């Protein structure tokens, strides 16, 4: 575990680095007009990971298929990154062993290959008692009333001691793992986020619950603040009780919840994030400091049809703590509720970047700080290919 050795040797985290870099600026701010695309690298959709797992989990789908990039975090100040895969191919229909990977991503401005990426290792996740976590949606312990061994890792952050925080979309919940991928502890959600009827079928969860996270739209991103003691998680969509059913039965709303808590799970606060459109969702969060974050807000369209793929800079300062509010308005918030402030930092579809078009991915899922480039912090944005062999996993590098 070279990445663990690097962290324990005292490497400064990129979160702290970013905060220091900002502190050196008189305006202490990022500017969208100064963002530059440095380069793009990719890993093929049919790549095998390093898990050494054998056999198939679907027709023609090997258990060791790499893909489904749902989160990433830089390992100290190295060129190593820890990457989470989500629950696996076929939308939770197969027994995919949950795992994380280590990548080497090198940024070399001015060279022929500006960004290069290589898969180095894979680590399966276990419950600490010999059992593995699975992405299989029906793996629910109904007697215990919890998700038991099913896991959909959607956010991942490294702690300074080499342990790893992961947020789970199924729960929703936050799990703490040791460097070997063994579960240490779990932070469970507050009652307004937890559904009572768990099921492997989206329609059952949607129709049998009136409170809690939407089916397959729970905790989607996780941040560790620069103090190392504070976690911040975002839900992909509004809660069931913060939504309304469309004529087709699909639940929609405009106000997602952001949860800030200490690493013990206590001292929780919630804030409202108002989406630009009810069809959008949040898919990642990255800390600048305890109050400022980068967030991915995006639509669910792919290729030339993509219309909204943006990295937002948000601030919690001044936002209303809505943790005592069981329900939020479906659309416009009243004057008494101030949402988090937000502005666009990077519009991924801006023509000046030349990224839009038929091959633009549907899902932007990962955010990580990258190396300093000519005195400026860099940001890496990763895409999720849903384990489809015809689609690569992409890594976009921007200087800020």
C-alpha cells in the first residue's frame, strides 16, 4: 500500500494545499474566466481491473471489469489517486464485488501526451468479518431492517491516517474503511433520509415509501473538510417528501439536501441546494475549506443532447440550517429559507473547451484536486461509463 505509506510519511493533502493556494491570493477566489483545459486521458471500457476475480456476472461481463468510476481522491501530493467503482454493471442486477482502485495519473503540460493515466491496483471491500460487499440490489437484510451487505459506493475520500470514507447511495450512509478495505464503522442517516421499506425493485421502494431518499438517488458525493474532522455529503436528488410525482409517476423536486457532520456522525447540519432544473441532480462534492465546495450539477443526457454539465462553486456561509425541517418545498424556497449560494466555475459544455459532441459522457461523477500547474491549482473531473465496453472512463484536467 504505497499510497498509505505516502500519507503516513506526512504528505500534505490536496484539500489543505488548495486552501493554502487560495490564501495566497488577494481575492481568495476562483474565477471561471481563468479556467483552462489542460488535457484529457482515458481508460478503455473493456479494461480488466487488478482484482484477480474470475468468472462472469452477466452475459459476457467479466467480474474483473474496470469501470463505473463514481469518485476519486488524490493520494497526498503524489501522482496516485484512489478511485471508487459504483455498484457494478446492469444497474444493480448482478453480484458485483464492491472495490476501489489505485490509478497513476500524470500531468505534463506542453508534452505530446499532456495527461496519462494507468491502472495500478484493485482492492475489494469487506465487512470486516470475512464477507464482501456486493452491488446486488436485492441483497437486503429485511429482518434487520438495513442494507446489510449491499453497497453502492458513490463518494470516496482519504483521511490523513490512510483510512477511507465512502458514502453509500443505497442507505444512504457513510462507511469508514481501513486501508485494506475492511469496514471499521458506519454513520447512519437521520430518520428523514431513511426509507422504511427496502427492496431490490425501484418501483417498490418508490411506491411503498413516503419519506426518505429516492430509489437509486441517495448519497452521491462526499467531502472531507480541511480540518480533517468534518464530513459533507450531498444527495443526488431531493428526498421523497421534498418531491412530487409527475404524470408518469417519476418523483421530481428542485431542492437537494447537503449534510455536514463531524466524523463521529454527530453535530449534523443540513442545507438546501436549489437545482437549476428539476431534471438535474448532484453527483459529487469536493472541499475547498469548511464552508466552500465544488459540486457537480448535471442532467441525465448523453452526447450531443447533453445540455447541463457544470461544476458549481458553492458556499454554506449564510445558508439556513434545515435539519429540523422534515419537508422542503418542491420548487421555490420561501424567504425564510436561504439556500447555499452557488455560481458556475466550469461549464463542461462551453465551446472554448471543445468537449461537447456525440461522444460526451452522460455521467460526470468524480472530482479531485490535481497537481499544481504553473503556480495554479488543478482540478480533475472523472466520468462514469456504466461499465459499458464501448465507452471509455475519462479524466479531464483543468487549471484554475
